[in-house]
């Protein structure tokens, strides 16, 4: 099946500054891709390029097989975009604004009313059509912003920080809406809220300093630290060297109070050897718990490591 979005080796320079260098993205139908990165990583620039709002310095972008640079009008009709600051007209009613958005996306007048009604229903705005946008809460204004991004039923929906500034209840509602959108669309979600990525996204792509430093599934990301880990506790703890000598063990940390963390290779789990050795040596094993690396820890590890590499190259 052809990807709904294929961006290859995107480059964007602002004068002598390289904002994006060689970024590639592939997005399939029904998939939610989380685009992560620290401030200044190039996320917004990348999204502006794949939505046709900013021309790349180099690279190729295809939307459902259409070259965005050669056929911009046809390609943009397949894309919906919600910037971090929703482009709302506060003195318009919800219906007026969505009708305008539909016309800007070149929907025929005969389909506009139906499209607006459908977008309002999907975004929980069915009873808000006559309300002025300026009188709505932040959460409902965000819903209006998403509605304008999907009113023309695009194949690709790009959302830049869609839950920023919302309260916890509003955030949950928007997350549910994003998952529902994925049933019919492909979604790119940019966010700084890491739990949001875990709860909503299928894959994650991390940018740092304009480059892709990681791309894979959420499950694979949690294992990216370079190995798995076990938290173990003993009644009669051994020396660290005895634990480090177990097959597959890469490193051992003493956490205090007879508690240790054992790091091991991905393909070599020392659990069996640890249990057997504990029985033979009478260590009194009383706890053995697999450690799951947090997404935040992996994110910091990846971005800081790349910064350290770049700093080393500059010296």
C-alpha cells in the first residue's frame, strides 16, 4: 500500500543556519506518528514543509503519490493542518468559520454544509454552530481548530501541540479525538507531553538539532537504552563483582539497602543464572523486578547524547 505521506531527505536553511538536515518521514494510513524533539529541534519547520506552508531547500515530499512541489494544489487538498496557534477568527461563528475553511480547501458549495456538519459532529461541536469562536473555552477553540483541519476529509492530518494550554479533562478529550481520527486518516502529532505520545501514537520520530536521531515503534523506544535492566534485592547481598560476572550482565549499580540494578544485553537475560547462583550461594534473593525505561529517560538520553557528539565534533 502506498504511504499517505513520504518525505525524503528534507533540508531547510535560513541563511547560514541549518534548521532541518536530511529528515525523512513515511506515514501509512491509520497510523499516528509522534514527532518529538527539544525546542529548536526542527519539528515545526518540518511540519510546515510537509503541509506545503514552507518550501524545502532540498528534498522531496509526496502526499498520496502527488509531488507537493510539482502539484501543490492537488497535494494540499489531501492535507489538514493545525498549527500550534490555531488560525481562528474570533468574531466568526463556528459555522461561518468552518464554511470558510471548506471553501478555502476547494470543496464544492454543494458539499460544504454536509462537510461542516460532519466535522462538527466528529469534534464534539454539533451544538456550537451559532456560537462565536471568541466566546468558547480554550478546549472548544482547539476543537474548532481540529475541525478546520479535517473539514475537507484529508488523508493526512498534521497537529502541532494540539493539547497545549488545556486542562486535564480537555486533554483526555482531545487525545480520544486524535485516536478516532486515525481510524480514517494518517496523523502526525507534535507534542512535548511524553505520556501523550505513549497513549496516542503508534510510532515515534525524535528530532534533535534538525536531524532524526531515532525512529521506531513506542515499544521499541522503551528498549532503546542499550539493554534491559533488573532490580534485585537480597537478604545476604553478594559483592558487586559476583553479580557483574553473571552471563550477559553489562553493569551493576548498588542502590543501597541490599538493593541492586543489573543492566544486561537485550538478547541475554541473566534471570535464570541469577536465581540459580542465589540459591547455590545462599544470597537470599527476595526481589527480582524487570525495569522498564521511561520514555522521558530515553528521550533525554537520545537528545543529550546527540548534543554531546555534536559538541565533540566542533572542538
